[in-house]
C-alpha cells in the first residue's frame, strides 16, 4: 500500500497566559488580567518525507478576566478571545513503529477580541474591539498510532501575538484614547485524535 502522507487532527485543552498577558498586578500598565482559559485547534498537513512535512493549524482560544483587585469599584469584565490560522514546517522524529514526536514553527494571522470592561452603573471602562495581528507558534506533539492510520496525540504550544486596539479605553467624559497594544503570550496544552491517510 502507498505510504499515508496527509493527516488531520482535532484537539483541545487548557491555555495558560504568561508574561504581561497573565499579569494580575494593579501596578502593571500592560497587565492582561487573563485567567487560564481553554483552546481548541484543527491541525492538518502533509508529510513530504519521513522526517519533514508542512502543517497548518486553525485555532480558537478564550480567557476570562481576573478583576478581583477592582471589585471594590464595581468593575466587571467578560473575556479575551482570538481565532486564526497558522502554517509552517514540521520536523518528525519517529520513536517506535507506533510512536512519534513532531516539532513545528508556525506563523500566521489571528483576529483578537479585547474584553468589555465596565462599572456597575453601566459605564464602559474598556470597549470591546477586534484587531488583526500576526502570530507565531512554537510547538511539539506526541502521537500514538493505534489503528489503520488513526492516532491519539498530546500537544504543547507556545503562542505570541501583539495586537493593537484603536480607541478602546474610555476616559473622563467617555472620549477614547488613540490606541493601545497588548502582548499576548500563552502556553497551550491539548489532547485529541487524528488520522493519517
């Protein structure tokens, strides 16, 4: 039989904000206040050679906000979220006949949603906005093939993006400022199932 070259998988799991994005410090002007969230991804690709292929990932992630330091002011917030598509090379290292690990370096585009933050009286402190951003991902997965090309996988990815939001902060009489940037760094852990065909 011809060797199977194409693959596709779906996975999901927790995503952990790191750096400024995960900071809960009142004194950090770049704090994202993001809590541990959830992520899901659809990965597909083509194995050109035994040790080399290309892969692409469609992903979605969501993070609630920790606004506990601001509760005394009646502040509430919803979430950060983003979705996008990334692609790049993949290096495959077979371990046994049924077990292999893959390393990838991906780049692509994400659409990032800033949270709606408001006071108890309904006044918006931060308006919800969408921004398109370049994103990069470094990742590795472990795959175990169990039947006719089907496999289970565990995955760990580091993601970074830096979207710019225009006019998101309301100040004083509600007039927005010009723009602000948010560094978004996360480490994603996921498990899933896939097939090679």
